[in-house]
C-alpha cells in the first residue's frame, strides 16, 4: 500500500510541475501558447454567443415565458451573459491579433 501512495505523490508532483510550466508560459506576453489559447477562447466565446442568441430567439425555454417574472428573467440572463461573452471573446481576439502583428 505504501508503494501506491509513493506513486500517487510522484504523479501529483509531476502534474503540479506541468501546471506551473503551463501557467508561466501562459503569462509570457509573446508566448505562442498564449496566442493559441486566446484564439481558442475567442472561438469558444463566439460559439457561446451564438448559442445564447439562439436561446433568446427560440420559443423553447428552460422557464416558459408565460411565468410572469421568471420567464423573461431567464431570457434576460441569457442576453446579459451572451453580451459579456461576446465582449470578452472580442477582447481575446484583439489581443491575439496584436501579438501576431508585433511578431
């Protein structure tokens, strides 16, 4: 049983070391990893914004609109989160473009 715990300790140390290296590379301003992550994030944000817009337009809701406050509330939450996601994705896309231009 001690061998298992020793193995588990080694695995945890290795994963921690990899996470530290990942976050250091992510923090570097001209890192290729940072540019790739920003591009991926901007694409995911675009998809999430599109899903949010489709949810608002769609007649199928989690909470039906016939319920007075909650029905419109879920659409409002979807609109606000979609707008926030769109803005954050646009900022990430601009940052990824800035780094490509400066290279």
